[in-house]
């Protein structure tokens, strides 16, 4: 299960959790060339569905691609189907409810290891969207990962990506995971940490920024390139797109268009202003949030979180597999070499 799974993930009905195409006229006019060209005529006008886990920072390249017209430029109308987590998105793909699924790599690896016949062909995230932070009240006493021994640490759920990452970090720090109590609190740990209900936890943005403002200590920020190099050994592949293997060849033109649209969006994302990024996102995901803060957060992390191309980095993917093995979520002999296909996005 992924970073944003709920304890009861589901495969959505094809008429549930869908959002209409963003109008985004201002964003589109700033990012899309005037001429769409004719080189992708084979895919022109084709509509496909892509299930997604609904985690905010993960979805940004996909919403930028759609709001900015980058999918349309390459001849596709991509309908994003928001689900309750990456596991639900993967179930929707394997079950035939959608054409593609975008999930964290840990979801794809575990599904593949259990027999799901899928292929991953494009990547849109190269670092996990987590930081390990203390509660404000425990910032003085917890100064390292090893100090978590004897403490209670909040995670979304056992077996999720944050749990696997924490087990890996504990092992790397020679800390005894058996002396750490895991509290499963769902995806929103912010208030539990601010109120001191747990000693530390794995959080995402904007929770990390708000906790810092409250005096919390950040032990590891996996969204930061320097920390990723120090604690993970380098990039750690995260978000990417998978398809059913039996449909790979017949969907090759579509997959090429999706990859090209996402590549264009990743390039555009590096030039966009904070307000343009916030404006490209669906109001359903940003309701009640400070849009200025959100835009600033994305700008702060965009060069570390999002790759410049959709090509698969096998060394980065291998680090994810190693963390799953360290956490007991992947058997040591599991062969995942055929999960990745580089013939579309490169790598």
C-alpha cells in the first residue's frame, strides 16, 4: 500500500471519483504552444482513464499536464480518476476498471511480486514525499533516529510506504525497530504530532512546514536531495505510471503520448510561478488550504521531487526494493526485473 492509502481502500466505480477537465485558460495560454502539430495523429482525440492515489504533491505533474494542455498537445484526453490511495488505483488497473494507474513504486513492486501482470513505463517522482519529524514537545529529547527507541512513532498504516521507509531508516541507523511502538493514525498526522499524542511521525507537506513553525525537529527530510543522499543513498523512485502487460503493445502509441505529455509538464513545472501551480490544481484537493503556501512549497521542492524526464532510473528503483526487503514487505528472492520497461520513456 502507498503513502496515501486508507485502511479500507477500494476499487472505484467507473462513474465515481472523477473530475471534469480543468478549464485553466490562463495557465494553458502561458504553457501551450499555439500549434498542436500533426505528428501524433494516431492518438489524436483518444480518451484514456488513469487512476490516481489523490496525494497532493504526487498529482502535480499530472494536473499540470492536463491543465496546461500537454496531454492534448500529444493527442490524448486523459481523465484522472481519483481513488483512496495507490493500492486502490492499482486494484482498478489490475481489475480492468481503468486504462492506467499512477502509484508509488512500492505499490507496483508489491502488486507485481504477488502476481499482477503489469509494466511500469514512466516516472514522475524521484524522492518519497515523507519527512520524519518529532512532535514539538519532544524536539529536545529526540535528536536522532536511534533516539526513537522506546518512543511512539505515527505512521499511516502498517505495510504502507511510510512504514517501510521508517523500518529502513531504523535499520540504517542501527536502531532496534522492536523497541519502537508504531501508532497507525491514517494519512493526517499533523494534529496528533502538534498535540503530542505521538512522539514522532512520518509526515508530508504542508504538515512538515506547519510542524516546523510549531517547533518540531526534522530528523530526516526525504524530500530534500541532500537528506536523500545521506539516508537513502540517492534518488528513491516514487511516482510512476503502469499499464496491464497484455495491452502493452496495443497501447504503445498512447503510452508514448502520455510520456511526452508528462515530460512537457515536468519541464513546464520548473518555470511556473507559485500561483500558476496552485491554479492548475483542482479545487476539490485544495479546499481550505493556503494556496500561496502550497505554491511556495511546490516551488521549494520541485527540483528535488520531480525528475526532468520520465525515464526510469533502475538504481533509484532498486533502493525502493531494498527498503521493502528491509521492512519485510518483499521476499529477498523476489525478481522484479521485468516490472520496468524503458522502451517508452527511456532509462
